[in-house]
């Protein structure tokens, strides 16, 4: 349970930013290696398309699963419970979403390493853009939880629940 909006926001933002940072440093390293031309793909050309398709399919299904569990979790939140419980539910749901999205990013990094392919650089950047679109801001959280006006006021005041 969270005492107020500030406590919730600090905790979820820390996890959100740490999740992105986990894969960002290796991504930068792989980009620098690719640009330097020192890294050679680990596969021959004949099998590249099959492996590329397999990686892309796996990434797609992990991201699809993250969307599915998020929608299911948000629908399951009872509108009758208090704000603190709603925020706790949102936190648990979105922690799972962030973990699955990060798993997709790590699979993508592995694809970049194995294939030395700029296609997966684009996929990784797409995942980062998606992360930026679901950043847990006040407006995003209020919109996803469908809070009432009194609950919104309670969050804005920043007082303990």
C-alpha cells in the first residue's frame, strides 16, 4: 500500500528507469561495435532469415503477452476499492509489464549480437519509444485507473490516504 501519490510515483519511476537502463548500456555498446565494423555476425547468410524471423516472432509474442496481462489486470481492478489499493494494483500490473518489455529488449539485444543486424536496432528503438509512451505519469495513471474526480483531487493534494 502507498501512503500518497509522491511515494507511489517515486517507487514506480525508479523501477521504470532502472528497467530501461538495464538494457540501454549493452545496446549502446553493440551500436558502437557495429559502427566500428569490428563485430562480425555469428551466422552465415543462409540461416540469417530464419533466425531473424524467429527472434522477431519471439519479441512480438513477449510484447503481446505484456499487453494482454496489462489489459486483463486493469480490467480486474475493482472501482469500489480505495485509491491506495488501486495504486498498489497498478504498481503490480505495470511492474510485470515493464519486466516483460525488458525481456523483449534483452531478446532483441541478443538478436543484435548474434545477427549484427540494424533491423533489430530499429526494433530496440521501437521498444524504447513504447516505454516512453507508457511512462507512469500522473495523467497516464489516472487515465488507466479511471479515477473519479474526488480520487484525482486526493492524489493532487499529495496528502496521505
